[in-house]
């Protein structure tokens, strides 16, 4: 796990650019978290390959490289967005998921940012702990929402968005 944070700022054109705030690092996947081996008291910088995969996805967004984002997705990816907003639904396949990514960016008019607080992953599942910010309807919104991921063949095969406040999330994206 890493305590580094990165922000992703998306534009309405589908590109993204890093947004760095004081004390945060954009593109933080280059920083490998250190873990302590409990039995020997040693520190190791090993990172699970699926943690690296998730960090590549978010770094791709930070650099505006949607081809890199798509490269982290399995061809048969399924993306679940809960609620009753304009972005709610279940998206099937890489083309639908990438259309969703571009639509969410467009709805925010270039103001959409994700701040990654932590990434956890093992062989089957991963979790990205994050917060978001966007300007919609003339108002700046912030929220906390997380991604629960499932992996297959070294790719992201499924994601469930998990807003901490579903009512707020629906209001933002309606």
C-alpha cells in the first residue's frame, strides 16, 4: 500500500492532465510502496502486479493517455456504476467502457479530477480508495468513491464504483 496520492483531471475532449496539489503526486505509480516482512523485520519494495495495473490505469488518465487506460482493460470488461444518474448503468466491453469514461469527462466540462489515496490488490481483486472533484451545474462538487476491481489474464475484467454517498453522487451526475 502507498500513502501517496495522485490526481487525475479530465477534459471534455476526452484528454486528461495531471492536477497536482500540495502534498500530492500525480502519476504516483512510479513510487513503489514499501512493505515490511513481519517475520524478519525487513523492508521490501515489491508491488503486486495488479496494484501496478491499477496504478497504470490512473496514471494513463493523469497523462491523458486513454489508449493506456484501455490497454489495462480486458476485452470483455464489465463496469458497474450504481444509482440513477446520467452515468449509471452497466457497461459491457472495452468500447462501451471507454465511451463511459469519455462521457463522464464531457459532463464535467474538463473539471473532473480523481485523487487516489491508496491502492490495494491481490491475485483476484483490487481496491482504489479515492475522492473526486468536478464542477457541474455551476457548482463545485467533491465526493468520496472507490473502485472495487476484479482481474483476469493480467487485465481489469470488472469494476464496481462504490460512492460513499449514493444520493450525493446521483445529484452530481444527474
